[in-house]
C-alpha cells in the first residue's frame, strides 16, 4: 500500500480518521540549501504527512501573506500549480481558493477548493494560514480528480535575529493509488521545490513592500 503523499500545490487537509495509534516521529528526508523536508506516519491513515522548513532573512511577515493571498501567482512558485484563483472572499482573513495541479503522466490532474483562514498570535506575532479541502461547493471537472481530504498550513515565525522561520505542513489523500516514483516526488521533491521558490518569489517588489491590514510586524529587540 502506498504510504506517503504530500504537497501537490501551494493550497493543499488532514484526512478524517478514527485514530487507533499515535502519530509517528518526523523523519528527515532531505536537507539541502537550508531547506529541510520531513515525513511522518499519521494515525489511522495510509498516507504520510510532510513538513518543510527553512529560515528566510530580511523579509517582512506581510510579504509572505501578500504572496499567498495573490492566488493567481501560484504557478510562479508552487510546484505543479497550473491555475489558482480566489473563488470567494468571505472576509479579509478568510477565503475559498481554487487550485488546479498539473500531474505528470499517467496520473490524472488534481484540483481542489480549499477554505483558508489566517490568524496571528498576539504575543509571538507568528502568522499562520490553515487550509482545508471542501466538498459540494464547486462542481467537479471531468478531466480532473477533485481532492476532498486535504489539510495544509503555512506558519511564519519571526525570530529575534530579524529572520523568519517558515514551516509548511501538509497531509492529503491523493484520491487514487499512485506509482511509487510519483509518490516519492510528491513527498519530497515538490515540497522542496515549492519552499525554495517561495523564498525567492517573496522578495519581488510587489510583495516586498506590501501592507496587509491584519498582519502586524514583529519588532526585534
């Protein structure tokens, strides 16, 4: 049985399950260019979760929020992202996002409609966006497989040094059994490529100086 699956695009949910044993420990799968990719068993699920981490220097919290909120720019930095847009904006910190992921042959393309909610800790100023797949809101396309069990989180934690620690965690049911080579690519390579591209894309002028109303910057000591 395929054991692992991971980040197919920037906006990917913890599968609902009856937990019968504890989640496993995070296992390092790749450590390169200051980016670490980990996987672990998930209780009650045949699919692994993936965590990707790095530290970015001299970037404001609002810049990360501006990049992720710019859904149409998803193909510029999220690996395999073919198309993305805000389907509905409920409020400043809550949106529905549609994303179409281009999958390598012979796998069928995937898509999803995720419900994304932003929050920021008042004390640490850590900024998060938590996304979850939705069902029954948007009609499915014949040529794409709709992902219905998926959770994704991005966390941006400001450090006293002025840097920002970035963590992405994803758990997804791919909807069908995938070849082993493709599973490994989704598990390690795509999360790594996405994180690498994100830390480059966020430095572009349209994000670097962005102001987001719900984001408060952290004042270093």
